[in-house]
C-alpha cells in the first residue's frame, strides 16, 4: 500500500463556536455586573417601598392635623361612616356635624345634631338602646374627647347620657343629650371602634 492509498486522517480543530477560556478580568467584570443587577432588582423596590411608607405616614399626620385644625365638619357623615360606627342619624336631624379620627388601635366618630323628641327616640332605638337608658345629669363624653372637637357641657343645661357598650367588633357609643328644650334635643355622640 502506497502512502497515497492510505485514508486521510481528519485534522483535529476546535469547533467554530467554542469560546476561549474566560480571563480573570472578564470573570471579575461578569461578577460585578451580576452584583449590580441584583442590587438594582432588590434595592430599588425596597427603596421605593421605604419612601412610599414615609410619604404615607407623613400624609396621615398631615391629614390628621388638617382635620384637627378644621374640627367638626358641618355635614352629615357618609353612609359608610354611619354604618361602621353604628350612628343612625335621624332623618329630621338639623345642624349635623361630624369629625373622624383614625389610628392603628382605635377609630372614633364624633357626631352632633339637633332633632325632635321623636327623632331622639328613633335614634336611640336604631342605635340599639332607648331614651330610658339616658341618665339625667350624666355627661358621658370625656373632657378629652370634648376638647378635641370644641364641645362644652356647661352647668345650667339639662344633660342626660348613656354609654352604649356593644360586643367587639361593634363600636361603643358615648351618647350625651342636651334636653334643655325637650322638643329640640341636641345629641352628642362619640362612637369608638377598635379594629
């Protein structure tokens, strides 16, 4: 057999798509880019959440300060507020005003209105109590609560009050009524809900 008759042995060559081994500089660069991407994926959302939380806290404080500055609003509380705090303002009520405070531990709705004797009876019944529960001379709204909204309960008026405590999660209502004019009683309620 002559050399020309021998089968040709294919030459060993590296595959065309094989990359040369990674240098130390390339490895450090790849790891650095990976670390930056991880920091961006975790750090940016975490930073956004922290900023949002602080803005929310600040907004809550601002809203509370603004509400406190304005005190009672001369308007009816919303249907939702009346339902949550179980304050069924009677349909014939006039001079209705309210104020709401909220915190993590307790929320309060302050409501005042003038009504008729029948409206007072309706309100007390719809609240789950009755006018018979009103104790003459009792002012059940605390001085701190009264100060918060600028209420005063001076001597010389026929005050009557009751505390209508309900099982959680239903609110507790401190109800005080000015019965100086029995035909036009003025009702003051602080309804406290503990979520």
